[in-house]
C-alpha cells in the first residue's frame, strides 16, 4: 500500500469558532497571542509563524545596520519564552494532524528548536530550504537561504493529509524586496504548502503576519485567512 495520497481525508474545516468574531482576509493590527486566544481548540488545519529574532546580527556582531537593515533593527524582538507561548497556542488551535510552518534562521537550525515544542503535541516532520536566489551577508559563507521547519500535530501522518508530493525540499523563488518590511517570505512556496495541507475554503492562520504574504498565498489558493501583526496591520482590532 502506498504511503502517498493526492486526496485529503481530513475533512473540511470551513468555520473557525472564535470567542469574538475576527474578520477574514484582513490585515489586522493586533497582538498575536491575544489573537490566538480568540480561537477555539482544534479549529484550523494550517498555521504559519515567522518569529522575529536577531540570530544573524547579534551573534555575528556585524555592526552594519545601515540603510538596508534599518527596518529589521527597528522591529521588536521575541524572547524565546514568547516564541514558546506562540507555538503552544498554535498547537492548541491546530486540528489533529494539522501543520505548523515555522520560519527559522541558520542559527536556530544549528542550535535547535526542540525547547519550543516541549509539552506540546507537535512533532517536527520536515524541513524546506528557501533558495532566495539572492546573496546576503556572511563573514564566511554568505547567506542565500532561509529555512522552513514543518511540524505536525499528533497523530502524525502524511497520507490523506499532505497531497502535493512534488514540492522539493530546496525551493527556488526569487526574493521580492518590500520597502515596508525587512524580510518578506515567498508567496509561491507558501501557496503550494497551503494547497498541500488544506481543502478549498479552509482557514489558514498567521499570528505574526509581517508583510501578510500568507494572506496573498491563501487568496491564490482559494483559502480563508485569519491573521494579524502587532505593528504592520492596517486597522486595529480589539
């Protein structure tokens, strides 16, 4: 029997219950943990999370936060404890066998992220390297990639949950500069992942949305988006 499947048997999750209605497909300005607290348990099949950390700048001590790095330097950094809180809340709202796509830098890739998952029903199941087709900083090798850790809520399975088996683990998509956000993520890759692990009409969440690239990816694939950013949303929501 093949372990692969091109159809999902996880069922449709067309309505996401919340303690207070949150509008779909909007760029909301809101604290991410407060946003997650509005969602009920086991209610979404996919979440993206891009924590703001300074592994490259702080650990390599470049000292060159000039005009190209001003946006990144101004962004509020997330302590490890806050990242753990986000991951725990995302794990709560994901449905069984739901996926978390977690962006990490090379230092967290090397040093590990296992402490972020302690006590949660999440298990790392894959890693995708985004080849940005653009050379970045580096004292030794120069950075050309970012890393997307794929975690799944138990029960862990691929068949009937992940339907696109043509996504390479090194994915080339040219970096698109965004003058209002320091590190926008690839819409095309995120759209393929959304399509692989959700059904049409399902809800995808992003509690630290930044440039709202996940919103664009969800719209491309006919999914609904719920998400926010504490600084870059377009309108306040309480």
